[in-house]
C-alpha cells in the first residue's frame, strides 16, 4: 500500500510519525559529520528539502530528542555503514550512539520578510528571544552566574545591537555550561532577510547588523562544535560573510552533498511505481527534471514531484510557491541587454555567461552577470555546459552555458511576463487583438494607453525612464512573445542599443498573416514629427529586406504586414506601408 502524501510538512518528526511519503536522505547526516567542517553553508533552490534536512539534523543530534531513535528506524543512518575508513555492522554503528547527545540551537529566518530595516531587525531579535524562551530552565539551573543571568534577561525584541550580536554566542556558552558539550548551530534560510532588504532598499543597513551577528555566532564562538547554514544564495564574502574564513561553501555546482537535496531520477521513478503512475516518466522528466548539483544530473524538484503524486497530473507547482518578486524585478527593470538575453531563454536557446557564484546584492542593478548568477542559484537556470580556461590576456575565466531548467520554469516565466501587462492594464490585450486583425486605428489607441499606464512599471527607480526608454520597449517585446507564442513564431534582431530592433511574427497556421514590427525612438534633430520617425522605420524594413526570410519560407508577399512604431517618451504613433 502506498504511503500517505503529506503536502507542506517540513518537520522530520511529523513526517516519520505520520508515516508520510519520505525519501531517505539520512546519508547527509553521515556525510556532513565525516567531513568535519566547522561551519558549512549549503545553497539550494526553494522547496528542495533544506528545511526538512535541517529538521532531520536537529532530530538526530539534539538532546531534545534523546531516545527517539525510532524516528530513524529503517533509514540508512540507522543501519550498518561506512565511517572513519571502516565498515560498521548494524550493532557497531556509532551513529546510533550519537543520536540525541548534543545541545543544538536551531533557528530559521524563513519568515523574516519585512519592508523596513527596523522591522527586520526587530523581527530577528524576536526570533532570537523566542529561542531563548525555550531555554529558560538554564536560569534556574544553578549553572549561570549573576552576570550571565543579567545578560540572559536583556535578550528581547527591543534589545540593543550589542546584545543581539552576542546573543547566540552567549546562548552557546550557557548550553555548554549546562550540558558540558559544545553546541551545534543550525540556521535555516539565512539569506531571506537579505533578499527582502535588496527589494525594499535597506541592504547596507541590514548587512552591518547581520555581519556582527554572524561574526559572533560562527567565527568568534569558542563554544561552537559545528554549524550548518542553508539558503538560496551565496552572498558575497565582502558583505555579511566577510569575517567567516572558517566557512565551507557548498553551492549547486559543488560535488559535496550532490544527491542529499532534491530527488534523483531513480528515486522519482521508484515513487511512480509506488503510486502506480508508471508510463509517465518522460512527461515528468520534461516538466520537472533539469536541475544539477555538482556532477549529479537529472535532479528533480521535491515539491513538484510530491505535488504530482498527490494530484496525479502535471502542473506548475514549484514555481507557484516561490517568491518571484526579486527575479521579476530584476528582469522587468533590467537594461535592454538583460531583456534581450531573456528573450533567448524564453525561445529555448542557451546563453553563454561568465559567472561568479557569490551574489553581490549591491551589483544586481548594474551587473548582468549577477542576475544570471541569482537565477542559477534560485533554480530557474541550469548549467548545460561548463568550461574553465585562461584567456589570451592571462585572465582565469569560468564560462557557463545556461538554459531554462525545465518546462515548468518556462511556463512560470511566461505567466510572470503576462502578469506584468494584464495585471496593470486592459489595453495590452486589446492591442494584441487589434494587431492580429490589422486594425491600425485601434492599435494606436491601445498602444498609447499601454505606454501611459506601464512606463513607470519598467522604471529602475534611478531616474526618469525617458532617459532610457528601451527598458519599456524591450519589456513590451517580451509581452508579445508570451501572448503570441502559441500562434506565432516570434523572432527579433536583438541588436544592442536601440538603433534598430525589429520583430518578426511568423504564423504557425496559414490563416494568419505574417507581421514585421520596427521600433524607433524619435530623433528630434532629424525627425520633426513622429510621422517622420514612422516612415523612417518603414523605410528600414524595405531597405534591409526583412520580408526576405518570410518569403523564403513560402509566405506570399501580400500576406506580410509591416508596421513602423515611433516613440517619443510615452507618446506612440504606429503606421503601415501604403
């Protein structure tokens, strides 16, 4: 009989006690312990089992769960195994003796999603205070002196910065005094506050606060046995991790723990057998495969697989659960180069990028590489190929071939782009309808409505968008790609700069006309009226013989419509060849 599918459980004890569907990842316990790393940072995309694995570590090591070896019965860590270079039998398994024997501090920043620095700081302080409340027995234990008790009671949601910075270090000390052993610290979703700080504009303030907290907790903490931090991104060491030179960083390209987070293809296919869903392997692979960690390919998103097993049909599960605000902001407000590259990705093409896996939040507004690094770390992009080489100038380079991870991610991005327009204005859909039927008057009416309502939506907040109107126009093309992808094959010349940017719509069915669009920004020194700019765009279509590619595919010349788009700020004029 197939096990019960429990959606949304990330507490290891609950999953095991309820006999829910669970894929054994307890090999991670042994691999991590045998690595003997002091502080380990593991980055994986959302919903990849980070929280469940952290809960597993807590249930295994914490004195709070002493005597709960039954939770691990039947799992690999509880059987015989390999450790310290020797093979251990079932009876000799040293990990059975380790269960429930360490003081553990377990904390999560997953819910720290405030919009201001002060509220974020207070939220983190409140989380630490709630953690302290679980250990109030320490005050009455007779193990703490009066000064230590005084510090203990200073910990609150409104505590001073110096108290907050030392709070986890001090708690480690108190627990060591009580149990006689150094502590294990588990920090889940460490970078959630950082992403919110970037989106809401208080990154620098938060970086200083977090840096002091992390330095005291993970670097200058003599009471620390070992620690694990998890998150989505590897933030730059020059920011919050600057003092942690004892940090072992395991990213998605690292070989360590490569099968410990996410489901392998073998595990997925076994699950399909358990729930009598065999025969759907290829469909599942197309939708949910594509992730790779280290050299391990064909990794699947656990959330999507569990949701599929529960619903027994494919759908967009993982992408709908993720917070896409940061990703959407970076693409929507990104420079034309970002949008052009994103067009390639939506068309199923690969891109070649030099990447640094350290995410520098201060550079996300200006550095395209930082954006693609973030998308890779977040699971939206996959590494299709990688090469490291020395350039002709003696510079060491790391070049990645990247593509969208799978069909689920592609659907998510198409919905995201569509929402940019449909969520803010009805004019965009009306424009699309007018374009398809060739209603020039309606196209002009609705296009002007769209630009008025949407221009500021594509602004970066650094100044007037009119100084760089391409941000809107390139976003507009992404919208065309999304809305018309089922009806047309859309291609664009994608030349850098806005001297030329034509769009070609090749119909998938013969009943539709082909369409060529040429966008131009008015040059007031050369074009007195917008109508002059329209004519210049139409002339360019003819002079460069854009229709040639369509005619070569068998589309009659009389079935090719040509439009010139002239822009001046938020004013638009569309014309067609007579």
